[in-house]
C-alpha cells in the first residue's frame, strides 16, 4: 500500500500531473456553469484528447473535470435560478433567494467552501474505506435501491412551505412525466400521443430550466411594475462566526451522507444533494427558514454532491462498476486506454488508483483558490439591468436545451414547462417535488420491476431483504411524522381556542 501511495504521489506531483489537474478543474468549473453541458459532455469531449496519453495522467484530467463541474454548477443556480445539472437543483432552493436579498457573494462563498469541505472529506474517506465500501455497494440490490428512492420521495412534504397535499400532487405529476417515452423493459411507447419526439422521453434540463429559470422570467415580466428585490447587490463574501459554524457543521454532516450515497452505483450527486437538503431541513430547529435564503440550505446540497463525486470512484476503481453517468463515461475511456478497473487495479496499476485519490486533495485546494477570488466577478451578472437580463436568461436556457438534443421540439417543451412553473407558483404548488419525482421515477420503476422479476412477482422481497426493510420503515416514518405533527398542532390550536372562548 505504501509503495502504491508513493507511485501516486510521483504521478500527481510531476509537472504534467499538476498541470492536468489544474486544467481539469478549470474546464470543469466553466462547463459546470453552463446549462446543458455538465461533466458527462465535458469528459466525452476529453476522451479523444486522452488518446495516447499515460492512463494515470488521462484519469487525473477527467477526474478534475468531474469534481470541478460539481463546483461550477452552483453559480447559475444561485445567480439565475437556472440549475444546469440535476446535482445543482437543490442549491437553487436557498441560493437564489439569498441572491435576491443582495447576498449573492455570501451564497457563492458558502457554496465554494462547502464544496471544498465535502470534496476533502470524501477524499479522506475514499483513502481509508474504498475496499470495504465496495463490498457494501454490492449488497445493495434492486429491492434496496427501490426502498432508498421511496425514502427520498416520502420526504417531499419537507420541500413544501405549505400544503403537503400540494407537494404530493406535484410529485405525482413528476412521476407521470417520468413514464413518457419507450418502456426500457418491454420496448412499448408510453404516453407519447403518437409523437416521435417523445419516444426518448423528456430531458431533465427541459423541465429544470422551465420550472425554475423560465418561471422566474415569467414572474419578472408580469410583475415588472413592482419594485424588484436587491438582485443588483453582490454583498460581502464574509461570514460571521455563527454563519461559519452553521455552514461547517452542516457541510461536515452531509458530506458523510453524500459520500455514502455516491458509493452506491447509479445513485450519484443528484440523489445525494436532494436527500442532504431534505434531511438537513428535517433536523433543523428552524425549518421555516429553508427556501428563504438559509445558509444550511446551500451548505447541505453543495457538500453532499461534491462528496458524492468522490464516493462514485469507489465502485469505479474497486469493482469496475460506474457509480454515476459520468463515471460510466470514464470507465469507457479507461478501457480504451487499456486499463480495466476492478479488484486487481490497486495491485496492477497503483499509480492510477492512488494517483486519482491524491489528485483530489490537490484539485480541491485549486478549486477553492480559484473560486473564492472570482466570486465578485461571477456575481456581476446580477448588475446587468433587468430589461437586458431577462432576454439573456431566455437565450441562455434556449441554447442550453438545444445544445443537448439539437431538437426544436424541446424548445417548445421548455416554454410549456415555463408556463406550468409560473402557474404552479400562482397556486402555491412547489416545483421541487415534481422535479425530484421525475429524477427518481425512472430509477425507482426499474428497481421495482427488477425486484419483482427476481422474486417471481412476490412483494415479500422488499421485507425479507434487511436493507430494504429498514429503509421502508424509515420511509414510512418520514411520511407519517409530518402528518402527525400537523394533526397534533391542529388539536392544540382547537384546545387553546376552546379555552379562550
């Protein structure tokens, strides 16, 4: 092991190693800010560049792009309410409200520092626990995955400031949208209404930019006569001792959760960031502050999705199983370079295994050094006058959506979801449960059907599997507790009104 670590250090601290890590994190950060691109596209573009390179250096470059994009995704979410990747959705819940309060600088600083904490903790855990956690990841079969997704969905009520029923209705709509397209198991078109454009389903970016960015644009246009919020103010980057304590405590807790979820093949930073946000809101003494610019609401998802980026390397390097879509592309790139990730990688290619881990320490430091000084310049986008900013955001969204599919039909869908998002705002239906259900819907359905195939149609498989049984119990409690709290509150209000009468 010690010899392997020395081999990794030799690779990373060479001139080429440091240069490729630096290039990777810069490219990743820039691409993460642009809706429609994201780390998968960036790494796919990098593959031809890595041909003929030393495999260890090629992986350093791709790894830098991966966790660099996790940093960059926060900027557009906080400044424009336009999450370009699914991992950045939860950051917009409190990041954009904080920017509207004239605290964009502080929001970006919290995101950068929390990302650094999450990335650093994940690297330490990756160093210590990679082989052990690889075995844990194998034990998560389809029943456990279904229970994990269900547990996330039962907490949708915490994403709503008002009616739980409205949150559940939004989630149901999200499920319905997730079923559109060709059924992956039977090959049958579902809910396409005879349109060939819907056979591949609806892309996440269309829904996210429609429900959040375009809905915000609609609101700004319709309410243009009203006095706007202080969105042209950047504010100070400084955090008070209390704010720093809140942020660091939250980031520390949620980094562990994010890393563990990242270890699970297929889970990734999206689920990690959403579950971190939900769990932090559930544990908070002041949950009503979430969604209104809470520092914890930014620290939790940002630390979790960056920790999940590190966690995703556990199954990739130890088992040869990609932990996310991005690591799946990286797996293909490694195989092209003649390297087969798996249990023998540590022994056969210690320079690659330990080089990636050590490069993450350096990469996270680079990202923090690069991002904090750039915050005042990135934040200047808020100083653009509203009449100019609105068309810029619209063009930004249209280019992002068209750049993914090169299909004009998706641009009409973007407009449709923008209108839906604005109508949902008018009637106080939360958009977050809809997006969460859409993201989890496909994976949840697939895990459910795989479980029934394994058990020959018996639902008992979800209760005989210890992991899924525990997760289902937690899901049931997460669903019932808010209902019981609401019932208890109403009962106390009725008693107090009767006593006063």
